[in-house]
């Protein structure tokens, strides 16, 4: 038999998997902005049947079972409020998000690493207050020396961000695609143009 005999049954890439649902907390705010709190459509439908969410917007697409037809949820809101974390985990991603994905020495975007402001060789520790995002050229230029030794300066003083601060920074970096039904829930508190 020919090895390609099943290709006729494979769905196109634009199939239903491309319909994520925006997940809102019970206060109608996204659980997170970056990454944006999205569920695959299957999870949204399952949560609806388990009475854990209310569907407040839908896509035009439908899914069918033998006994019912349902429009795919576009926006769901949790019935129970999930208390946001107060403490922000010290991770590479959160560090880059705090620094808005920019080198804290030259301001460039792109291929980032992180740098200890006070080098570890000089007793510097790995903490929010001593680590910044840096591009490779700036990181190599600074090496294991102090800022004063190399004549460099920081764009901003590194510090531990609060959870709400990090969430607000995340709003500046929307994903590649925002469905029209999501916009009112993502930017409801944005300043209106006069």
C-alpha cells in the first residue's frame, strides 16, 4: 500500500485548533496578559459543561457531537475568582518582561541574555536587584567587571517588580493575533482618545 493513503483524512492547519478562548477571571480581567490567558477551544467547552465558566462571546464556527451542536467559545469568564499571586517568581522570562525585552545597557531589542550588575566574581548574587537583561555585545563588553570599570550605565535601576506591575508591562506585548471579541476585555481601562 502507498504510505500516503491517509492524507485525505487529515484536517487543514486552519482547523478548529486555531480558535482559542480568552479566559477572564470572575472580575472580567484576563488571568494574565503576557502570556495572554488562553485555552484551547476544547478546554473552554469542557469547562462550560462542567459549569466552571460562563461563555460571553463565541466564534462563528460550530462543533458537533451526535446529539448537539455548539458554537466555539471565544471569551469565557470563570465563575470562581482566582486570587492573583502577590509574589513574582524570579525567572528568566519575568526578568525579560520586567526589562521590557530590552538590553538595560544600550536599549536594543533582540537576542537577550542576562547579566549580573555586580559580577558574581566580586560577590554579586543572583537576585532581582542585581540581574538585568543584556544583549550579547554589552554582556561581553562588561564581562566580569563593574559598570564603573567599563564606563557603562543602566537605563533603570533593577528591582523586584510587583505582580500587578508585571501584568501591566505584559499588556504592552500583545500576541500576534487578537480576535475582535477579546478587545473590550483586554483594553477596557485604556485611556480613550479625545
